[in-house]
DNA sequence: TTGTAAGCGTTATCAG
DNA sequence: CTGATAACGCTTACAA
């Protein structure tokens, strides 16, 4: 079953069939109808390989992420795939893990599949040693296909970024705590990605602006470490260090803070306010429920895929979109 | 840059280059080395489209799921993609939603991409009205490529299933509660999938075996409805119906049960035991932490991909693998 | 508006 | 063991 069968059935040449399939204008209406009927009747589907050979595209987008089982990433992947499929683009998913050496490897792999674009989901893909040309793997890739970064920033002619203003979000949340009179705020974070750094600097900037001595304690934990967060806070507690609020770069870490407070009879939010990040379902699981920063994954993904579709259609798109996140107040903060 | 360039550089014909690329035995070692050197030097990568055209395969597996943002599914997708990529298979991800009409549509779509196999992740793909030939869309697909069902059961020559014994897991967990003296167990569940039905019947069978009048209350909620679960329990409570344990088909629903108990000053586990399902991270977020049934997603996925790779290599594989789940005891049950 | 025919870059079948 | 050469199924100048 191929294009010849259709052409025979419709009594036209394969060129005409091809034109109909590709929505080419110059086909007489009557001919078009005849061909469409033949296609339908035979249940014909063009061979994607042959099509790809001719067009050098397969309507497929490569989605790279470090770990699609992470709640935040899983949501992002879901929305990306969903929005792209609305426009008849398929998604090839590839998880790289967190080893930067693998970023280049998987980028090459996905490019070798001749995807039409690559989406990097998560700021860990942006490495921080410019002198080592660490990010060249992305720049190189951008010479082949347009590149889209979700929560990553990189300049480049063929590179398009959508980022959350993590700095601002954390800054404002910290300011809120400071206005509540909190002076001993612990910041828990994980990783050293661009996003992590922005969040952290948002926090320290807020303290500095408020003239609070920047002797806050903070540490570096894994992204899923509820218990590491809890025991870190316990170690501070055991040292009798004052602590009246906790901010976290991930909801998981904030969950650890809730557990810590509960175990030590510390009242939330009276004695300890807690703010998480991502506004994931975890924020609704704890008691009291977590106040958390929501960066609107769905909208971010929509913006990114809109840009992607524009670029693929040959239109212009902004190289840099900055979105703001919102604080969702629940029960671990005052008010 | 194509196979001709390589052949020229190596001073051989394209046929020989092709043989080297495909690991064909009948190439002299010296020739092979020469070709490999040329490939390396030129950084040549075969064109996947042309390759696909010739071989009619692209080393790609289609993964269908209803919603990849669901924690359980996200984990499954992660492991599937990961294990397949270890064997140089790429994954096309496609989320169908929960409308059965779309199952056929997306199946067709993914088949039109000429994937080498299709994996259906989740039991909702198995519909329950045999008289309507509801599942023919899978059977039809199995005529084109091998089909793998994760947590779904369907007979068929080219269909391979890996399922958890949900019935047994829930049955045993219920028995445990009964042994603890619980007589008023509420079962919360979501959906009407095969898996849901098995869980439910495991529950009712246990009650029957124990001679407990099967006047348990249970209800039908969305899979992510923490609050629906909570308010459903509240409605029972308001009616003064006795209740000394809650079992749930999803951790989210069990989280709702914890919230309910907390709000009404009901002691866990003394007055109310609670058992969730999936042993997700949610089980670790509540206080007390949830006892939950773990069905070992990673191993299930490993078994499935092992089978898949075998079948694609032309080897035999079992059409039906049944795995057992384990109860992970935490703080919402006695002992 | 339509058809002819030349690619696209492989793999696979023959001969040699 | 190696090389011509015919598929593979489609797109797209170029002609008509």
C-alpha cells in the first residue's frame, strides 16, 4: 500500500497524490476530492521514512530532561508533549541524568534522529564554567535545529528561552517573611543549577536589603531529600541556633521542615514559617499545608511551545521570555 | 556528507560501507578498519530516514499512557525510556487522556510513525465491554507490531503483559487489618479500570472470607482527589457510621484520609488504620507517614522492557508475567 | 492543473 | 570478500 496504489485508484499520477497530501494549492477541486476519496477508501498512510527522506523532517521534537520522574519535570514533559501533539508534532523523550558529560552525548543522539527542534527542560543543562565552553554542546546543536530552553538562559541566534524569575519570587517571599518579623531564616536548597543560584541570590539579596546580617544557615541537599532536610534542621536545632522561618528551593525540602517542626513541638506558623517551591501536590499533603511558590508550569510550557511552533513555521519568536511566579499562601505562613 | 563520501575516502564501494555500519560479517578486517577510520574522520552519521526506508524500522518504541504527569505513570515512563535507551531504542511518548475514543486515534498515530513496538502503560487501556470489541484497537495494532501492556491483561499472539497482582495485594492488606480486629473498613477507590476492579475485588473477597458483613462503604473518586476523599469520609462520619480503617487505591486518597482523621482528632493508627497504594513519595509526606502497597514499578518496567527487547530480537518471551506487590509498613498501621 | 522523472541516502540482491 | 545496481516511497523541479 503506497502512493502508487492511491494514484491508480484515483486515476492520477503520484505527483498529484503527493500534492493533495501536502496541501499544495494547485490541484483542481474535483481532482482533490477524487484523491481524498481514494486515500480514505484504501486507508492509506504515507510512509514517514520516505517522507522524511524527501522533506528532511519528521515532525518530531526532541525533549531532553534530566529525570522525567521528578514531579515538576513530569508535569512539564506532559504539557510539552500535549501542546506539541495538538500541532501534530511528536515528542521523543530522553532522560540524561545529571552527569554533564552525558548532556552532549544525548544531544548528539537526539540530533541524529533528525528532530526538528530540541527542548531542554530544566536549568541544570546550563553549566556555569564559561571558560570551559561548557555550553557549547547547546550552541553547536543550535546550528542544526532551533533550541528551546525551559528555565535555562543562554544567548544564541537559534536559541529561545522561557524562564521563571526565580530570583524575584524568592526575594519577594523572603521579604514577606521579613515583614512578619522573621530574622532567622534558614534557606534549604538543592543543586547548583542556574535556577538554584537565582533562588539563592534572591534570598540573600532580600536579607541584605533588609539589613539582616547574612549569617543565615543554608545547605546543599538532594532534590528529593525529605529526610536530609529534616535532619539538617535538627542539627541546627541541636546547636541551639535560632530559627524562625524556613524557605526551600523544592517542596520536598519544605516537607522535611514540616516534619522537623512537628517532631519538636514547634508551632507552625507561629514559631516557624515555612515556604516551599513548585506548588506541587506535596504542598497539599502535609498538615499544615505548605505555602509554596508556583511558577505555572502549564503556562511556561505553553509559551515555550508557542514559540517553538512559530520558529518552525518560519516566524519570529522572542529569544527570551521571563515569567513571574506567584506565592500560593496556605497554612505554613502567617496570613 | 553521506555514504558516498565515506566510500570515496575509504576507497571502497558504498555497499561495503553499509556492511561495516551494519556489522555484516563478510568484510575483511583490513577493509573494515579502513572504513571505520573514514567514518570517524568524517564524523559521518547515517541518515536515519534513508535507513528507516531500507530497514523499515527506526529503533523506536511508542509509549502510550493516559497522563504522564501522574506520579506513578511518570515513574514508569522514566524507567521504560531509560531501559530502552540502554539498548539504543528511542521512545516516542504520547499521552492519550482518559477518553477511550482517543485510544484508537493515538494508537493509529503512533503506528503511523512506524514504531517497532507499542507499550501501553496503565490498565485503563483495557476496556471492559467485550461485547463491543472495545479492545480491538489493541488487537489490530498487534498485527503490525508487538504490543506490551504494563498493568493490563489481554490475550493475543503478539501481546505481552506484565501485571501486578493487585487483587492479592489488597486482599492480603485487608486481611492484615482484619487480623488487627478492624471490622469497619472503608475502601476508597478511583476509576473503573481493570486494576481498580481487581483491587476492589481483593478487598471484598477478604471481607467475605473473614465473614465480615460486606456492608463496607466505598466510593468512586478521581485519582488525585485528596479533598474528595477527605470530604467523603467526613460525610460518613457525620452519619455516625462506624469506621476503624481506611484502604485506598491511590496514595492521594489515603492522604485525604489522614487529613480527615487529623481534623477530627481521630488517632492514627489506634482508632483508624490507613493503607495507601503505590508507595509514592506522598506516603512519606504525611504525618504519620502512610503504610502503602508497593508494586515495584522499576522491576515491572525492567521485566517489560526485557520482554520487549527479546521479542524484537526474535526470541520468545512470556505473554503474561504476574508480579506480587509488597506492603510497606509505616506509621498508619499497627506494628 | 497535471504528469514525468530525477533525486533523497540507505539496504539488499546479485554477480563476480 | 567486494562492487554494481535495483529497490524503498516520497517530494519536487521541470515540462507539457
